[in-house]
C-alpha cells in the first residue's frame, strides 16, 4: 500500500484528506496535491544571487515517490546546498499540506543542527501546513504573503471500522497474534477504549515533539499553544501576529530580497566581530592553537620572530636589506598568507583582504586600511539600507574614501614591508593583523 495511506499518524491538514484519497483513485488529477517528480537531468535546486531555492511540493513521505516529496530528498538537497560554495543562503520554497510522521522529526532535528553553517529561511508559496510547517519552522525564519495558508499544527489519525459492513456482507475476519497490542486499531473490529488510549498516547507524543520544534526554532510561547497549535489554518497576517510567521512579504521575489538583505547584514556583522577578534591573535596563541601553522610560518620566514614587549601582541621582524619584491612575488606571498589564515579559521578576514586586493591596494595599504573597514562598512551598510537597493560600487567608493582619509594612520611602525623577502612578507602580514587595534 502507498506509504502515505499506509501511515497511521499523519501530519496533514485535514481539509486535504478527502482530496488525497480521491487523487489516489484517479492519479492523473492529483498533480497539485502530490507534486511532480523532478527530471533526473535537472539540478536539485536553483541558485539566484547566491540563494539556493529548494522547492518542497505536495504531500510528504519519508522517501518520496512519483506522487510525493520525500524527507530524505529534502535532506539531500539541503546537504548539497550547504556544500555548494556558490550558495550563501538557503530558501525552502514550500507549497504542501503536510504528510507522514516517519522521518519528519529526523529531518527537522537535522535542519536545526546545521542552521549555523549557512543562513536558512522558508517561504510559504500558498500553502504550508502541518508537517510542511514543521519543516519550515526548523529554519527559524518563515516568510509568507499575507494571504498564504499556514499552521494546522497538530496530529491526525484515522480509524476505519468495517465491522458492520463485514457483518452485512457475511464476512468474518479473525486475527491470530502474539502481543496484546499487535492488532490494535485493525479495521475489522470496533476501536476499544484500551486501543483508543494507546493511539491517543502516541498522538500526544508526536504532538509534543511538533510543539517542541516550533517553540525551540520559532520562539513560540508554549503557554499560548492553545492559540497557535490547535490545528487551525491561518492566513499569513494572522499567523504573523501569533508568531508562526517571522516576516510578511509580498511574493517570492520579495522573500528573496529579504534573504539577501539579511545575508548582507549578517556578513557585515561577522566581519566586524572577526576583525575585532584579530587583536587577540598573538604569536604565542597561534603557536598554542595552530602549532603546524606556527612552525610553517617560522620556517618560511627564515628569520627570528620574537614577542613584542608589553602585552605580547604581534611580533618584531628583522627585515634584511635588499630590493623590494616584485608585484608578482608580493602577490604570491599575499595568496600564501591568505591560505595560511584560512587554515587557521580566519575565513571572513581573508575574504575582506581579497576584496581590498581586488581594488588594487598594495599589501601595505591593506594592512593599514583593514582595521578601519569594519566601522566604515557598517556606516555604508546603513546608508545602503536607507536607499533600499544594492550598490555594486560601494566597496570601491568605501576604499577610496578610506585611502584619502587624512585621519588614517598606520597601525604600527614595524620594519618596512618593502625590504622583506616574500617569505617574510607572509609572516609580516600575519604579524600586522595580530597587532591590529580596532
């Protein structure tokens, strides 16, 4: 029997149950409810401006099939998007009445566990109910138009009693079994009080797990569960007032714009925090936390690096006399230093340094400008937010303003980088970053 109808516990909006049964009898009419199998040649998601759009359509089951979307399919698509370097954020594009219990909470728990890897959001494309809402809530950010249908937080179980029909038709079914609950809820006998309590207990457990996901990921108040988790389906604006929706958007394009704005804001905050963290990076700390990187730096520098007196921030480098390295040599050294910093976990800083390099700043200018970038970028971001649109030239204008600032001063008075060898330039770059004071 089909996985969807074979399931006992359903996380499905009850309004769609009759349609589900009818469509199973006439499959050709059920493409909207059951979704449509993707062509094998199509990619698992679309990417728009760095956002992976993962579509979730129709009724949901653990493994999926011709008529349903599988929880395992959703997991694999999200896993692929997390591994895709071109993807900066994920948007689950949902239109589904819900589905079965098997595999649902394994998926939601996993989605919650990988939230920190890349920003995740969910968009209600008309319908996001029961199991579909449960999955979306695991992202912690649900975007919906004001007239979308969301909610139906609850669990459904149906028992069909064929005993009177069997009696009328002269049929009698005998179940031989071991284990008192082995045939509980069978369709050929009325549901006993004992069996009713047994199934109600299972329903209550599933309901509690559903509520736990909503409370933990969406911040919903358990004391108000009778308002938002009584099985009702709400329009987007009402769902927003109850906390089931994070943000009301006009449509999918508006949802994408919201995700991109959040992505830009998060990147600016992350750069600020990581840049400030650099002032605590000392040679001793590098040696303790990344001994292999520390040894590699010293070996390539070919000189002696000693801690600065007074606080241990940064290093003093002995720069040999000689001509300045060529631009090509400096570029090679710069790329090597970036690779080392990435190995140490300073991904955000390296990304910012590469943007500065792309704007034709020298290594010395990058070292000078970097400490000021966070505050300036924050100010520019505020201005862009007011304008309500992206400015692709913002970074270049920002750098131009920084390099022409009369108040800008070098961060330190260490040996001139022009006199350093390529290997020592790598160590000097790390040293300067370690000495930065924001």
